[in-house]
RNA sequence: UGGGAUGUAGUGUAAUGGUAACACUGCAGAUUCUGGUUCUGCCUUUAGGGGUUCGAGUCCCUUCAUCCCAGCCA
């Protein structure tokens, strides 16, 4: 995109987050564009904190933003800036503007400014202060800086065009008074520059060539072009707009995300159901899957809503390649292999990842009493069911073929244990005679099993566009977005997993140890995504 | 009713004025020691109407639809 505009091919971009919230997947799109363009054309990308509103901004956010960008795999090198680095320069430029009669101090109240601005269809009127003498402007502006005037009493405005059809050009505010302490400049300033003034000039100072931003800034481009053409600014970056990322079943507005956190609907910014980068990370998403997703979505100027399915496809595709396969039983029922020696234990070999032989193998213990998934047995099998039922033979993954001979129930009819026999010839999961066994179940040896907590995460919202039909996105919350299984049974090797590991619990989905709560003493696994499940789909169809 | 943008399968994104395509979803089937993976096939597209042209998704006119803008937020 327009890289040929730069003579030596050196393009310079910037990612300019406002540190007033955590980065989410929508920002990931911007990051991929800003850093990606620079990478692609052999340029560089600056990280610049757009910190011009001390009331909303916080060091906590600054730190998290840097962590998240690095996690995604991007590096701004030494090019780390803050809009607040330019406060002195910005101030000098403003003073010059006043001297040239191009800016004035306005004493209209905020309400009055609004009235004078006119409406979308009617032009505005000029402020009575618009022609205040330059000397007076200079004096007042100096006093503003010295803290001699209360917040809201005065504002510095550019003298542009009150009749402009573009409201952003009707004498935009350049500086406002705020007696707020800034995370970086402390109490040095009590006047702070506005976005339309700060952003373009910061871009110019840094030698940015391509300033990418979202569509809503399109209307600000004339203001951007004005600010970068102020006398003394010798570099003219150009602004390009692209559409924001929207994803079905998600909300991506800072306000709504903040509300989810504050109202404790989720556990925090890094709750695995949040679309924040820290949330997705804790959920078990790899940075590669997120970047792949963003690349597949593409860049355009049409407002669009991407199907959540595409995101899930991207994680699954990536995790399928890299996740270590393990076995865990979430809803255990006991299986007793009646012809297997009481005290015998065999350590069977299992592939860590069939998609990647280099991942090696590990050993899992097999014994007479096992757990399998409750839904892997049916007393009265439905049509097409090829798992365990009385008389049927199935394979225990990596182990043996077993045939169900009977079950034992309690007084209420609950299945207590399933009795089976095994075929010693089928060790490793196959036989010489090549007979077909359709069903394969995962399992865990009862005496070797470890107890673990498993957190089953699902979409936070039930509908594609939360709030659109109901009027309130909170009405569309999925009550089952988190289902906790306090005591799942897992194979022993699960004890050796760590935060950041990508796992697949065979036939159950992709999981990762929780970065906050997981420990050897109390293993906790978060479900990143389910496996595709054509069987339950088929069942549902048969029900209808 | 001011200004700025945008309309291509269900979704997202491509197509020097020259056969409308790719991915996801959905559906059907094959393979499989995960009902996963993999593979095969199918469904469905240029907002409407005019015009220019041998030929239009692309150029022109027009209509319609959608989004953004009236912070001393970014």
C-alpha cells in the first residue's frame, strides 16, 4: 500500500495505543498492520504511547501493552516513544501558532463552545474571543500553563473555519486545562494537548511515513493534514484508514470490556473468556494463531463482522500441529478389566503428537481399573454409536481392545462400574488379524490418575451481535461460558506441564495450564477450544 | 435534510476494462489407533436502474442501503 511514496523505500509506521485499557484482538489487527507493513517493506515501526489524557491513563496499562506486543512477536527496538515526550515541542508550536495569529485562547464555557460550533447541517459561529489580540492570547496561554485558571475556564483553539462542513475543522481545541498528575511528566503540566494536535505532530517528529488508523478518524484527516503543515514542521506523514475488527459473539469496545471487568462478570482483564490479548493468552491461544487470524481477515475499508468460527479454526489449525497429546477424563466412570491381573501395571508407549514425530513419546500406566468418559458407554446404544456397550469391542487408545461384558449399578440405577475383558493380543492398540474396531476411547489408570481442575470455557455471548436484538449486551451473556470440573482424572504426565504449554486432551479439546492457579499440588487446566465434533452434530440432527 | 466513507457467496477477502475466485462456515462422502487430522465433492456472489464499450465487479449517471462525525476523549 503506497510504499512507493517513500523515495528510499524506508517506511516508518507507528502503533499508538492510548494506555487506558488492555490490548484486545482488535488492537492485534492494528499491530499487525503497523508492524507488518514496516516488516514487509523493510522499514521500522515505533511504539508510541498516546498519553495525552492523564485522567484516564495508567502505568499498569503501559506495562501490559508492552508485554502483549512482545508476546505477539513484534519488536519496536529502541523506537519507544510517548506523546508526552513532545510536550515541550508541542507547547512551543502552540505558542508560535498564537504569535502568527493562528490560535487563540477562548473563554467560552464548554456548553457555549458546543452552541457556537453549530450542528451537522448548520455552520458554526465564531467565538467572541476569536480576535483576541495576540499579546493577550500569549499572556492567557502562559497563565493557563502556570495554573492560574481553573479547569474548563479557558482553552486554546486553532483558528480554522467555523463554517466548515467538517466539524473537526471548526476551530478545534488544541490545549485544555487539567490539574491532573501524569504518569510520566508528573505535575509539570496542568495543560494537556488534544489528539488532533498531538498525534499528527508526534508522527511528524518521528518521521512517520504511513500513519494507519481506523475509519472513524477519516473525518480527522483534514485536521491531521493541517497540523502537519504548520510552519516549521518539515515532514508530512500521511494518514490511511482501515476498518476496525469486529468478531461475532464478542464485544470489543473498551467501555464494554471495562464494564465486564468492573461488574465482575468476568474475573479480570485476563479472564480466559475476554478477547483481550492477555485473556486469549491465558485461554491458551498461541500468538501465531492470532496473527494468522488477523492476516486471514485482511485489511479493507468496509465495516465488517468476522465470523468467530474463523478464529476457532485458526487456533485449532495451529494447536493441532503443536499441542502435546495427553489423556484426561472429565466425567469419569470406572472400568474393570476382569481378565487383567490384579496387581499388574504396564507402562505403554504413546505418541506425544501424531502430527509431529519429533515430539517423541511418553509412557502411560495401564492397570486393571481404569476411568473412561461416561459418555463413551451406552447401555442402549443409539444408531451409529460405535463406542462401548454390552457385547461391543472398542480400543483403548495406545493400549488394548476391550469388550464390555456387563455393568454394575447402584439402587438408583446409576452405573457404578463397567466390566470388560481385554484381548492381550491387542497390546498397543492393534491386532495381527487386522479386525476392525471402530471406537477408540481415551482412559486413565485409576490408581495412577491425578485429580485436576478443568475449566471449560465457551463463548461469552450467546448471539452473534451481543445487544443488537436485546438492546443490552449483558442480556446476551452465555450462562455456561465457564463450567468448572473440580475433579477430572488425568494421566500422571499432566503433573509436569507448565503455564504456556499447549496441550490436547485427546478427544476432549485443546487445553493449557492456567497461568495463575495451576500448580503441581493443584493442577488447573483451561480449555482453549473444543475439537470439532461431528458426532454430537449428528446426534442433534437425529433428534430432530 | 451538512460532510466523510463503504456496498462482490452465509462470513471475510481477491480479481491490467477480457472465463468472478480464495478461505472460513454449512452440507455430502472417503481415510483414520482422537467421531480429531487429512482428502474429495457440493451449495451460494458483483445492492437496484440506466449508460459508455465488441466486452463492465471495475468507467459515467442515478437510486437505494449501511457506517462515522456536533468531547475541553483518543
